[in-house]
C-alpha cells in the first residue's frame, strides 16, 4: 500500500526536516558525492535556497511531503545542446518510508509532469549497481534498462558499475 504523499515546492520552513531525513549514510551511499555527508542544517538551507532561486526552465525540484513533513526530494534536470529533449531524474526518500511504493508513485507523477510541462522525449536515471531498491523503483515506473556503464562510478574509494535506465515518450 502506498502512503499518502504530495509533491510540492521546497519551503524555507523545511530546513529542519530536510536536515533530519537527509543525514543518513544509507541515503548518501546511493547518491553522488555532491550530496553532503554528514548533512547539516547549513546544507539543507543552501539546498532549499538553490531550489527557490533556480529558474524551473532547466530544473524542477520538489519536496516529498508525508504527514506535513518533507521526507524526500525528487527532481528533473533538463539537458541542453544535442540532449535538449532529454532530462535526468534524481531522487531520495527517508529510510522509514522505503519499500512502500512511495518513490515509484512519485517518479511516475514527476515524469508525467515533466513530459507535460517540458518539450521532452526521454527521461533517464543512472543507478549504482548495488542500489537494487532504486532499480526496482525505475522498472516499476516503466523505465527500461538501456545499458551498463562499467566502472563508471568511483565512490568511497571503490569502482562500481552503474546502470542507465530511461523512460521514452512514445
């Protein structure tokens, strides 16, 4: 059963919740190194400030709210040049909400919004080979595995493969 959630714009009042939920080693291990670890209140403030000032013509970031609290993030990041019809999706969710179908639903909702709002044909995600949960999310959301990028990730002093998934508008 999927818990009730809403996708909404980030608010300055989300700083405390964001810091609390993002400060999790298990989340940071599945994201790029740009995601801070530990995740401080200053990091949360800077992230929210950047989402509020960034023009949504090139990216759209939303808080995932459950029971009045921001417990995750999802974003669409538009590409340019020859990739101008593509966007990357990225996301994370607080650990207590894993394996409840929330992220699959949020990915579907965000992709529907992106295809309706932007002139896109393709939304893609790159997932580390050890992140089985995110792979399941994408497959359940209709994404297809396009390929393996061998030793494409250097994380925590180790090399990992990553998988490229995409959802193509027909």
